[in-house]
C-alpha cells in the first residue's frame, strides 16, 4: 500500500496540520499521511519512524493509512466519524435518585437487618422504578450524595 498525494492534497493536509483549531487526533492523522507520501521521495519513512516522531503506535500509523486509502478524498478523511446510533439517555434521573434515596432511608424489609446494595437494586425493579438496576449504580448514587446508609 503506497500513498501518492497530488499537490492539492498535500497542500490541504499541510494547511490542516498547521492552521486553525483542530483536534490533536485529526492533526496527527494529517501528519501521518504527509509522512507516508511517496510523491516527493523514492522511499517513504518507515511506520516505526513515523510512529516515534508523531508519538503514536505503529498500529495507529497502519490504521490511518488504511483509513486514508478507504476514504477516497482528503476532506472525507479529515472529518470526524458521525455517530451511527443516537446517544443513550442516562437511566438515572433526579426523580429516580430521590425515590432510591427515600427507599434507602425507609424501613428495612422484614427478614433483613439492613439494606444492601443488591437488595435496593432488586426493590427498585420490583417497585417498577426502572426496568433494571445495578447494585453498582445504587452504590455510585449513595456515594455521590455522601450517604453512608449501607
């Protein structure tokens, strides 16, 4: 796999890596492609040399080269990937937090000496506060509010 840039592509990559405000990741991608370009020299730098100069792994250099060849043009290559799936809204809302804290402060169910994280999580599902609840979510919530109930 060789990279042969046109003068226009080379200019665009140089401008991108030196002008404007861009993420370090995208600037590094531009610098890697410029280093891999064989139009101005017979032998391109090795992937190891490029990786050391830019401060990335050899695998990153390989991945960037593969992405560039697959992108088709410089503009598409220098764009961040669009997210395919929408972000998942947080399960824990203020109302749910209040319910869980109230539950943790309430009387312990019969047969138990105290509330446990797992017991609180199970009770939240049983009371249909949420479809599912992790005991670790309960733990983070109680720590967030400095509640040492358990």
